[in-house]
C-alpha cells in the first residue's frame, strides 16, 4: 500500500479503553513497515504475534464493528507486507462482507477493504479482477471525496497498465475536473499532476489514442518546459526526469536527453540500490544512460541493455510507496515507447 494511498487507511481512535491494545498494535505495525520497506521477517513475526494475541479478544467481541474493522485491517496489512496477497484479499473480503450485512450503511470501511483488494490484485497481475473491484468501489463512493480520488487514481493506473489509454485519459480528466480537486492534499495533487504528464506523453506519441488531456490538475506547464521544471527541489525528481527524457527522445533533442540522463545518473549510487523498493527505477535509469552511452544508436543500445531488460521482467511491478520510484507507465511498456520513437542522429556531431 503506497504512501499516496496511506490516507485511505481508516483513521484509528484510541479513546475506547478496550480497543486500546488493537489500536496500539496497528500503530506499531504501520510504523515498523514504514521504517522497514523491504520484506522483514522480524516485522512479519511481530504482526503475527499481535494477531494471535488479539484472537481471543476478537472471539469475545465479535459483535463490535469497530473491533472487527481494526482486526481485519491488521490482518490485511500483515499479509500485504509479507507478500501473502491471496490471504490479504481473503481478509479484505471478510471485512467487506461483514460490513455489507450490517442493518445500517457503513460505507467507509467497505471502500477501504475494496481498495486493499484492488491493490493486491494489481500486485498479483490479475488486472480483470482489479478492474471489477475498483469499479464496485467507485459506485458506492461520493464523487469528489478523498477515497473517490484514490479510487479514480487506481482506476486510471489500471487502465494504463492494461493499455486502455482512452479510458485512462477519460478517467483522469474526470478526476481533475471535479470541483473538490483543489481541496486535495498537495502531495496527492503532485502525484496526479505527474500522472498527467505521462498521459500527455502517451497521447502525443500514440495517434490511436483519441482522448486528450484537458486539464493537468495543476498550473499549466507544457512538455517543452519540462526540463526547466523545478526538479531539483522536488521530492519526485526521478519520475519527472524520466518522462522528460522520454518526451525529448520523441522530439530527437539529443542535448536535452544527455543533460537529463546525467541528472538521473546522480541518483544511482545511493538511492537505487538493489535492496530498496526503487530497484525497477534504478534499472530503468541504467537503460536510459545506455541510450546516451550508445550514442543513440539502437543496435548499440540493444547489445548493452538485454541484461537490464531481463532484470525488469523478473521484478514485480507494483503501485509503489516511494515517491522517487513512482512508476506510472510500467517500465517495460515505457521502454518500448522510447525505443520505437528513438531516431538515431545522422550526424552525431550536430547534436
């Protein structure tokens, strides 16, 4: 579950004394997952220990929707972190079913459970199921509220993954044109803003996409201005630089490509080690640098990049929790777009 989506986790309240243990367990476990972004058996074991401790309380307080909501949530988070996604889906479905059977309409937990199911299906690569679940979620949400934006983001991301680009653009336009968009947190708007640039790139290079981005969801900045965007002060430098490089490759602006690749190379030594969740971005940066190192010659680039492409295929695409590793278009697909549109300069001396 990403930082962007963290805010659709249910707000926890520690006021009722008998729920204090469960609240504390959730707070500690979420804090541990933030500090240990790689899979840590120690953190998983801690979550399992909390679950086992709380099972007795769960059995004696089965009537309490508040307790059930939090107990289901803890089970989901532990299994998501451990990579047991089928079990995470199972607990999320239990939660959704329970709250669907209540005599009153308790919508918020149902939405959260559905979003967890969607995210797990995306991580499993089961995109048809993910699409169905997120569609169900959007039907029960109020247009313009916070969780609706999270659902729309995920639906747009899913449409990009499945290469349904017209649907992605349409969903994006609906999301940013909502009157309550301006009330969203700046970080969330920043994610949406960057997604708009990636979609704008797609609509520029792919003439089969009939829909166009109507509103970037932020101040208007054209792709021509992307290299001058305030990247050095941004917390999402790499995703901005990557889409800027892709667009400059389409425009055959070799000097700009060289400059951007040089900026990206600065992040490789310390921020993209193989042990971090940013490994896919780290690998894609290597691919980009090999374009420049190969003098924009497709044959030379191909010889250099086979190993890195295999590393990408072997890694798992996911909606990341790291801003520096934000992956809007799956890198395998983005690489194909860049290479197909790359033109080898006839006289390299002129660029």
